C-alpha cells in the first residue's frame, strides 16, 4: 500500500472504531445494569435497548449511502456522527429503559458505515482493498476488545449513563478527525455512465448473499451478549468487574490466529474456503454455547471460536462487497450491505431477548445455530468476485487514475 492508501485506511478505520467503541461499550454490562431499572427484568426490553440502534441504522443506511455517492463522503459522515452524539447524550440523561431505547434509536440513525466503507474503496486499489477493509475489521475488533476490557471498570466508575456521555464525546472527537485528519478522496460515482436501473446493479445474487451474511454475523453477536455476561457471573463465578480477564486473552489470541488466515486467503486466492470454514465454525460455536454455557471452560472455548470467526468475517465481507459492486454504485451497495448489518444487530437483540425471556438460554443459542446453518448453505454457493484491473491503471491509486 502507498502512504496515501495507508493514511486513508487507518484514519477512516479510526472513525469506524471510535463509533463502534461507543456502541460496544454497554454490551458487556447493560444486561446486568438494567436489572436495577424499572422493567429491567424484562429481557425483551433489555434486548431491544441493545439492538434498537440496528433498526434505525437499517432504515437510514441506504439513504446515507446514496447521499454519500452524490454529496460526498465527508459531509455525510459529519452529519451522521452528530446524530450519534445527540443520541448518546439523550441515553445518558435517561433513567428508564424506554428513554434509553429512544436514545439508542437516535444513535443508530447516524448510519455512516456505508460512507466510510465507500471512501476506503475510493482511496485504495483493488489488490489492497482486503487489507484496507481488514484494518477496519481489526479496528472494530480492537474496539470490541476495549469495550469488553474497559466496559466493566468504567461502568463501576461512572455507571451506564456516564458511559453514554463518554460515547457522545467520542463521536464529537470522530467529527474532528473526519474534518481535519482524513485525507480527501476522489468521488468517482459520476465519472462513468450508469448502465441500467440502479436496482439491477446492487440486488444481484452475489451481493444479496453477502448482505445476508453480515445480517447473520451481527445477529449472532448481539443475541449472544444477551446471555453471555449473565452466564459468566452465574455459572463461571466471575464478577462483572473481572470479565475482562476472560475477554482480553480470548480476543487477542483470536486476532493472532485470524490475521494470518486473512492474509493467506487473499494472497493465495483461498477466500472462499476461509469464508465457508468460518461460517461452519460459527455453527459449531453456537451449538457449543448451547451445550456448554454452564461450564466455564466450554463457555470460554466457545467465546474464542466466536471471536476467531467474527474477526475473519469483519475483514472479508466488506472487501467482497466493494469488489463485487459496480464501481459507480459502491456507496449504494455498501448502504444495502450495512442495512443487512443493522437489521442483524436489531434482530439479534430483539429476538435474543424474546427467546431468553420466554424459552431459555439454550433456546437463544439453538436458534442462532439454526440461522448459521442456513448461512452455511448460502455460503457454499458464493463465488469470489473476478478481478477487475484496468491494464493502464492496474498499479495506480484511484486518485492517480483520476489525474491520469
């Protein structure tokens, strides 16, 4: 990667990471904190509070993606981060679940994921795009690690309202990074003729399979965290303040294993086997959770397997979407992809909460395993996108190609 590509990828990944850190902060503590609120023992409401931002993101992802194609990536990112900050402060000022749900919904309305992913694609060459998206995936994973490690002690120090206020401050910091640090990138959407109706370009079988994939990944993530923090307290005997002692080594080791796999898959053309293998691992992981969540070692082993597959998916999926989508519809295609992501976040919280409330903890994991099994069938039919290098510009960055 050129210095310009590295700078664009790293700064945009940091924006993504700051925002996701704000969203992840409450995951390891909220189900415990909510027990002290009015209606806090209603697991459906707890799950809804965790996942509602996914619903509002799902509604706004496509409009934000389209806007980024026409108005530019940076203005859309600034506006979305401002909405996220407002929602954070609303949730921080709330003392009941219903107001927290409203604040989380406002947080989610700042749906900038597509704009960030599209700007990364604008700023990097295709042969380096998986590396760039892997930076985003690793930043998301690192944000997740920080939230799992720092969430319980920060909760102990400032409680959940203070955590919401902190996420609002992080969003304001991210706005400053967008304005003054992120380098500009050429917006290539209108430099090419758009052939056919836009729907024909983005609702293709290949892209729809990737959209379904990100839906399932995030469904599994949020539904799992309706149950796992409570299980660590009840069955592993680990106080909430010490959960980082489980999450930190599990996530760091999973990173160390996942990163070579991602590099190997891209370098030698084994993206499909790694992709399908990761999906199969998630099926087994959910079954492992269902069978062993009451046993500390089995619970920790399942957490490791989940994070291993999750880290691989966070790198591979957005790269596959950006390489499969038409160049002049990247923002829209990534908007639809992130709609699938957001719906997965919402459904994981809402369905996970309902299952935990009216069935059992095992029921949460078994439904997740069944959904992952359907995904495995879909993944087996996925074909990697063909390379689309232009001979005269194969080694040029998008900015260099535009200047040429």
